[in-house]
């Protein structure tokens, strides 16, 4: 425990936390809810309709992707980040807010 505390304190004292303030991509309007029941397929229009916006707002693209891919409602495993990532405007291996995407 003491080792973890000292490592955390050293990180906070460094310039590394400042990198969290730098976000090369602007915030996006995000649903902030990865529950698949909130994504309704409108087959006749060929699009997806989003519902349940009470937690929505300015968000980070990486957070929205993670929330969508890891929400408990994805129990069937049909949505994988490596399949969805190429369709999004997220640079690989570059900091995005607090997260970094890896290939």
C-alpha cells in the first residue's frame, strides 16, 4: 500500500498529469449511456435512433466508445471495440483526454 501511495504521489508531482488537460480532439455530444436498449434501429429509414438522453452532454470520444463497448447490456459479445474503432475518428496510440487507444 505504501509503495502504491508513493508511486501515485510521485506521478502527481511530475508533469504527467498536465498531459490530461491536453485533448487534440474537441468534445462530442455524447449519450453517456451504452445500454443497447437506447439504440433503436429504424430499418425503414436505414438509421439508428438514440433515446434516453438525461445523462448526455459534452463528452470524450474515447469514453463514448468504451461505454458503448463495455456496457453490461452487451452480454452477447456482438460489439467489439476493434470492429467499431475503424469507423470512428479516433487516432490510434495518441492521447485522447484521459485515455489512449491501442491497436
